[in-house]
C-alpha cells in the first residue's frame, strides 16, 4: 500500500494488459467466448473507435486493473471488462475504475450505463451495487453464456 493507485486512460501501449487482466479472471471462472475475443483482441476498434473508453489502474509502474465503457445501443453504454489483479484486490482499485467509468459515461449523451455479470461473482456484484447499479430483468440476446445478472445505472441527475 506504499504507492498510491492512479488511473490512466487508454494508451495503445497498454492494450496487452487489458487482454492479460481480463483473460486471467475469465479463464479462472469461465471460458473465453467469441464476444470476449472480439474486444480483447482489438480494444481500440471495439471500444475506443466506437466512442468508448478504457481505463487502466497502475500501482507504481505495474498495471493492476482495467475497465471499459463501450457503446451498447442508442442511449445506453456498457460497463465491461473490469479486471483487477488478484495481488491488488481489496485495495479499492475496482471502485476507482468503476467511478472513472461512471464519470466518463456521464459526459456522454447516454442515459443508462448497464452491465452483464454472473451470480458467481459476488464481490463484483456487491461493488456494482455500492456504485449505484440496480438489478434489472435480463434482456434477450445477451452475448455471454456466463451472464445471468443484468444491472443498470441511470446517468441523468435524478
């Protein structure tokens, strides 16, 4: 805990860390799916070029976390691919990433930030709840077999 965690926006030189961190948790709990590979293999095209953002959490020079906000459908963005290295979990890295992604989403014209997750990921679900996300019915056509949780956060100041 000596060095503070700081966040940086997407840089092509960090793209490999986006894939590494996400592969690590997905392969630990699930299997990589085609929708994962589409984003992990080319995050610039899948997220940045479409108007989204990816943040990286650094502890010193080490990339210990990442999270993306990506366009989903008109008026809706998706919080996606949040990953924190096991060595950095419990230090508030996920909260910092989530707050940065929410702040980015609020700068857009979107009215909703949504996410898909799994009921197997209790700590992640708790984090999303504390960030203000609320459980909602699962919409049809979700592209991840592991997803059984749908959550939404209203972006307008209510």
